[in-house]
C-alpha cells in the first residue's frame, strides 16, 4: 500500500479540481457554440492552436482528478498513468507551439506564448517528473501532480477567458475580405 495513505489525503483537492475542470469544459463548449454563430475568417487554423488545447488542459485536470479517486492497491499504476499523461502532454505542448507559429490569423504576444506554450509544457513536464519520482518520494511527487493539475486548470481558465474576450471584442470588426 505504498503511498495510499498519502494519496487518500488528496481526495478533497481533486474533487474540487475535477469538478471545476468538468464544469469549465461544459462552459467552453457553450462559448464555442456561441462563437460559431459569428465566425471570423480563417479561425479554424487558430482554433487548433488556441481553443482545442484549452479543452485538452481542462480534460487532463479532470482525468488526473479521476485517477486519484480510483481505489488503487498501489500507487505505482497511478504513477505509470501520470507518467504517460505527462509525456503525451509534453509532446502535445510541442505540437501546439508549432501550430501557434504556423497559424496566420493572430500574431501571438508574450502572454500567448506563456499560457499556450511555456506553462503547459512546464505543467506536463512537472507531471512526468513527479510520476517518475513517485516510488521514492511519494509525498513530494503528489505535490507535483497536484501542482500540475492546478496549473492546467488555471491555464485553461486564462486561455478560455482570453479566447472568449478576443472573440467578443473582435466580432465588432469588419470581417469582410
């Protein structure tokens, strides 16, 4: 039962993070539905760089929260899944960075690079490193997993707000080409 008592101590944290992530995924779908009624030209390529990752980050926070609630017999299977999620997240953050560079709809500013590329890469790297450290430093690793989940939640909140406000304020522009 290595680490199981430590894992149980995180229940309330992950109930809060998971609930928030789930609710925010729903709200993101509502916003995207409303935005779809007034599309801007060429927004599909920007969506892959800016909108889709937001849902992925919320989904990852929700998935991590669900995995903590599984009645594991050992923390090792959970850590293996955290490792897989972290490594996939690092790869996805690199893909998103490439998409940001290639899209031509919007010129990213420092804040965009920070919240869409740098911080997600950091969150997924923290998750992967924490998962790797779990067998030897369980308590500290759980703080890393929690930090990664919370960081992904806050990244998603920032990016959802940023995307929504962009669409609200740019919808008044002349969109004729």
